[in-house]
């Protein structure tokens, strides 16, 4: 058994910033199922939303967040995260993060080059061109490398949380650690600690088309739910309006910042169509833009729409969006001369494990921060670039909050993982087939626009698949593919359950059988627990 003071599951901005803060108070293990840089943070293009200019204010940022959240944001949480943001940004810069700067007129020096994205009334997006996440990950990993108290376990897959209740201990149920698959050896190891942080990101791979990397299989939500933690608002899956449409492109995101810098959505015939949907046109909140594109595609029969920024100077486009420019050019699309073909794709999970603003779940010893959590910041629809801000602020608060209990905790004996009579799987076709079927079912029936009948069909199909998966799980030795399949099946079930429970259309949950918001459901979360 490996014993630590803190276990961190995930190596994105939430997990790394938490680990750095608690490292001075004990030994920290960061467990990540691939290499340390492979996280949703690494793929974030846009940036971090925070109030850093004189033209902006906390009041305006709060107002924009509440409008986007469609009545479901917890206002006190919104105020806390937004108002603590600038201090966390300053710490990140001190750590070595280099945000893009712009030259002031004359010899006035430089200032932060702030971008604008959908739903924001002011320029407040701090970015590093269009590879912000990659630079944040670099800065944080460099800082982690200097802390001998932090040990990173790459290619280690967390299977299930270990709780006192599961082990049969009487008294308060608390988290004791996690069972982890070492992918290289195939052995299951026991990691124990008085504090476990879930920083596992979202669940985009539950859907057939997503902007997320392959790691985004909802592992943290699934593990927390199985352990007895509450999960809420999983119906609110944000579909990013603009994912590159190309047969050879694997879900490449076209940042919302492209629209922030003047990019316009057009039909394949060149007609601007957002005018009739929202006063902010192409910069409307994401749920509105995604539904408008979905409707335009269904109306025209086209497989995509166009995002056109060719009216901006070529040099500006290449300097502001070097990654997008080069990637598109590699697929034969010169975005300085021709529009970009785009489609919506699953992007962000606005619900998750229920926590307060300090990352505390309902299980003592278990914390959750970042996309895996549901703090109430995002409500029914996340405001662009608020996610990295939430991860930074809540990671910091969780680190402050969790230290006293850690020093008082009494360690309980934990038995090793027991495989029973399980043996090596002889046919992995069951895993690959069920994986594809879940993702296609979710895309077809639980997508941008839903109906009760579609949801019920999806529920029946997922239930059948889960039974097969459970039998496979108990009969055969665990593998990363099987574990991910088990997790996406459970997360799919939670998304469907939450969608069926909400008898209205609000934010990202649009149901043709309930096309209007229901006043009785304003400020009501859909909470699930075992």
C-alpha cells in the first residue's frame, strides 16, 4: 500500500495548482491515467476570464455569468470566484505563466492583451495567443518538478474510491483513498490518504463528436457517484458551437476567440444567420449559438456551417491564432482567405459532483475541483473561459480548507484489491462495440435538442448496455478500456436521468416537449445520489 497525505486524481490546472499549494504540508501523489501533460487544460485555447482592466468590473463579470447561467447560478459562489480571480491570476504569472501582451501607443509600454468571447460584455480573457492551456500546463508542471514532496504516477488509472462504509467500518463514511490500475504492469495498487482530490475533468467522450481529448470519460463523476457522493445538473452538457469539420480532423476546436475578434457565422451559401437569434449575433452565449447552428444545418441539409474571419488582415489572423491557422492550413484551409467549416460538438460538463466553493463533497476526506465538480458557478450554461478561473480559485480554496482535517485523521486498515476469479478477457470486441453504441446513442438521442421519447429510448439502451458491461467487469481482469467503458456508461445514465427530471428548457437543456423555462424550476438543481 502506498501512503500519502494528499491524493490528487488528474493533472490539469485544478489538480496541479492544488498539489503545489499543499506540498509544503505533506507528501502528495498525483495520479494521471496517461502522461502528466495530457489533460483538458492542455487543450484549452481561449483563456481565463478575469477582471484585470479599468474598463471592466466584478459587477459586470458577475452579471454576464448570471445571464449565461439562465437562472441556475449560485450568486454567492459567482461573486466569490470572480472576486478572488485576480489574486490567483497574479500567482500564476509569478509562477512563470506568460500571457499575451499588446503594445500601448507611443512609448507607453505594454499591457495584457485581453480577448473577448461569447456572452462577455467586456474584453477580459487573458490568453497566450491560442494555446493558453498548453502554456498554463507548462508553467504548473515546471513548478511541480521543483517540489520533491510531489510524486507523479503516470499511466495509472483510478478504478474506485475507497470509503470506510464500503469496507464495513461503523460511524461516519469517509474517503480513505483509491484503488489504482498500473497500466504497465496490470497490477492494481492501493493508494491511501486522508485527503483525496478529484480533478479528473469532464465527460466529453460520452458523445460521438467532442472537442475533448480521449481521456475525458467522466471517471471522477462515476467514481464519486459509486462511492455515495451526490451528483447534480448533468443534463447541462455544453456543446461548443465551432468544432472544425473535416474528415481527417479529430475534433479540433476553433476557439470562441475567433468570433471575439470578428469571426461571423454564415450558412454554406454565405448568409449571416445569427442576426435573427440574439442581439449579440455570433457572440451570443454558447447554448444559443449551438442551437442556431443545429437548426441551420437541419434546415439546409448541410453537414456544417461556415465561420468567416477573412475580412480581418491576414497578418493579424496568423499572429493572433497561430495554432488554428497552422492546423487548418494542414487540412488545406487557409483561414485568411476562406471560411472555416464548423459543427457543434460536446465540449463542457456544467454539472458534476456536488461541492461547495471550497471543493468539499458530501463525503469527508473527498474533494472535487474543476470540471468534475458542480459548485453552482456555471448554472445551466457556462460563460466562456470561466472554467479555468473556477479551477484556479476553487483549487486554492480546497487546499486551504482540507489541511486541518488531514492532520487529525486516523488512518484505517485498507485491504488490498481482490480480483476473485476474474481472468483475462478473450474478446475485446464487446468493449469496442458497446463504447461506440453508447456514444452514438447519446449523440442521436441526448444531444443539443431533446425530446422525452428520445430520452426514454436512450435510457432503455444504456440500461441494457450497462448490464452487459457489469457482467464483463466482474468476469474479467480490469483494463483501462474496460474501466473507461464502465464509467461512460454510468455517466450516460446520469445525464439521461437528469434530463428526464427537468420538465423545462433552460440553458443547455433544450427539450421540444417542454420548450419554455418553468418558473418552478428556477434555482432548482437535479440532484442524484445512490
